C-alpha cells in the first residue's frame, strides 16, 4: 500500500532524494478494508519485456531465509504446476497480466531471478534513511530490472513500523558521467524490511497477533519463519504495484503520492470470506498446521494477498 507520510516528511524525503521518481508502499492499515474502486490508468508505461529481479540482502540473513524469498521469485514465472500443486504462485501472478491487456500498447512481461548481492557487514550502518535505500537499490543492474532491497530484523529504516512495511518506487540510474540522465535510465526498486523483532503485529500479520484492530489468533507461518513469511506477503504486494505502476503514472486510484494499487486496493484479504481481523478461508498444511494459499517451487507454500482484478472490478483471491 501507499505510505502514510505526513506532508512535512514527504517534503523532506523529496529534498534528500532528488533522484527518486516515485514512491508507493504497503501501509500498516492492513486490517481496515476499503471498498475496492476501479483503478484508473494514467497513461504511463508498465514494466514490460524481460525483467530481471535482483535481490540485495542488507544485514544478516541465513541461507535458508534467503531461499524462502528466492524460491518465491522463481515461482512467479514457473511452468503450470500439476493439479496437486494448485493453486500456485504463478496462478496468483497471472492476475497482473490483465492490466497489460487493457492498455493499447499490448505489451507483456517476463520475470526471472537475477543477481543476489549480500551486504552482511552493514556498509551503511543499522539505521537507514530513504536516500540510502535507493543507494542500496542502485547496486543491482539498472537496465530491465527490479532491484529489491531486503533489510534484516536489526536494521531500522526511516518510516518502518511507524508508517510502512515496505515501499516501491523508481530512481534515475547511473549516467556514467553524462550531465543529463535520459528518460529511459529510470529503474524500479522495492524495499521490504524484516519485521520479526520490530513490529510483527503490524507487518507480519496474520502470522502474529495484531497490535490494533480486531483480535484473532495468529496463523502458523508456512515456512516456519514469521519474519520472512511476512516479508513475502509485503514483497508480493509490492511486486504487483511495481509492474502495474512502476513510475507513478500507471494503474492506481487516489493521490499519486499515496496511491491504491493492484494489491493495496484489497487490504487484509487472503481468502474468500475475509473480513477485518480475519484473513479468509485458507488451506492448512495437515502436518504443520500452517496456513497458506499458494504452492511455489521446491515444495514451498506461501500466503499471498488478494489482487484487484480489473476485469471484474473486485478483489481476486486464490
């Protein structure tokens, strides 16, 4: 969802991040559902063609934790699974293709996992500003790419937990000494934080007791990791927003600085029958008791948010 930023904070952010083009995030109002509205197309480009997803890991992450996210990324474009492995992550992602069919450009999108960059020495410290998130995102390839910055649980990020769980935007790429950056040098990026120790009740719901709103028992995380399973939820939401509104002039509803996008238009909905405080009817692993709604690669299970289906003007769940 779009970040709840006050005007003063937004102005400060724009001053210190002159090369940032657009901003959208996942809010903390996940438990408060709004009636879905038709998302308006603002005539800007969508991400299209062959796009590489680069993962920038900032801080300490175990290899098993990195695998949870990388398996999710590869699951977005995996081949159709067998009947026993449905519904799937790839099936969930297909809803975003409907946005491409609505534009006159008739473009298409193909995603693949690219580089994984490890910065486990905290090169910029453990307290990051928005400008530093863009700096980290710039470490990935900037052509035909989405650069994803994932911060560890002991890293504080400006606005994290107070107003947002993650964000997406675009920035000007390296100009290689040129005075003026060309329009095509913009690249898309995403930031998601690990909320396990800082605010799991806000950014890892429904895998943790919410700190506000209707109270319900937390669900068991499908990969047995509240922080990383929560990150996947936020990352999934931001992927959908990134490809359908990469530069702030694609599909969204409301003000451009705080837009409702393909996923953030459907807050708190994961399965049919969802209502505030209740994620909806989900699949349950008979062995672990974990709740999920999508199968992924390497036997993974994930919980993914509903996406706004432009063909039905409603929130679509698996």
